[in-house]
């Protein structure tokens, strides 16, 4: 697998069009590639930024999350939230590389991913191309952040091993490989978290990926999410004193 980062200028509130950025920096793209784009620059170009000091951050987190835990319940004074069906800090709201602004997630990340894939197909005359809008999050009981997918388009997000056999012939009962989140993690490793200025990554020669001609349906998107009561970590999550957010 080949993972190539693309440096850009400093993306700020002056940048209003993600397609102008892609046109400027993505010079070529081969068939069966996946383009990973940091959610931050998609959000900035969509105007999903709020000047720090003009709104209370806690209120903003409540508004943007599905469920949230108050910061007072966290040893690091961070609000843990469920946003977009994912467990993330602060509803994905970030101040780093924001130049004095809170940067939110795109309003409709899935719509953004579909639009970008459609544009890339047309721009480079491709049949098979994928898009991932990425962010990073922490993993319980581990230091450090890992990339994950906020939204995707153009390929099967999971590889299902259920019913297949391992190398010793034992039938697998639960295993599914998250293609989309593993690709997002590889992309974020190249993007970095500081001043790397590399918010676009092209991934090529991806083993086992299955591309799709259409945008993901509601049913497709439902395959990668687990309702809380059925989650492996339900015993922990159900006992957390989450409050209802406004998302």
C-alpha cells in the first residue's frame, strides 16, 4: 500500500471552496485510489467555524453532540461526547490550527464526501475512486490519538470475515475488518497533528478493497455503526451519565 501526503497552504477562513484546494494540489490521481481529507479543511471551507470568545464552548459542545458528559466528570476537564454515532471528545470541535476559531465538523460530512468523490471522478475521469473525511480520537486505556473516518464514499467500508476460517480451520464468528477506519488511521499518520500542513493524503495499491459505483445508501451506512445497547462496551457506556445534546 502506498500512502502519499500532499502539503497545502495554510487553510483559513479565507478559503471558501474545497474544490479549488483539491484542484490546486491534487495534480494526478490513478484508478482505485482513495483520497483522505482532514475534516478540518472541509469544515473551514464550508464556514463551519466560530470565533473563539463569541460563544461558550460548553454550550457549543451540547449543541453539536448527540449525547455528552459534562467536563466536570472528566479528569482532564474534557467533555466526552457521542457525535455522529462516534465516541469523540468535545463533539469533534477543535481549536488547533484554527487561528482563533473553533472548528466544527462539516454540517453533513456524508454529503460532503459524496460531493468530493463525484468531483474527483469527473476531474480525473475515473471509474473507481474513494473518499474519506478523517479526524482523530483517543482510544480508552491508550495514550495518543488515532485517525478514524467521519464519512466515506466509493468503497465497501468493512471486510466481513464471519463464516470464513482462520489458518487452522476455525470458523470466525464475529470478525469484521474496518477498511475505512484503518485507511483513515494510515492517512492521519501521514497528515500529523501539528504543523505538518498536510491535510490531503492519497492512498493507492490498497489490498482487498472493493470499490462501489454509487454513494453509500442509508443501509450501507448503517452497517458500520452499532447501537449503544448492542455495543461490546455497552456495560461501560450505559452506566455513563450522558446528557442529551442538541444534534
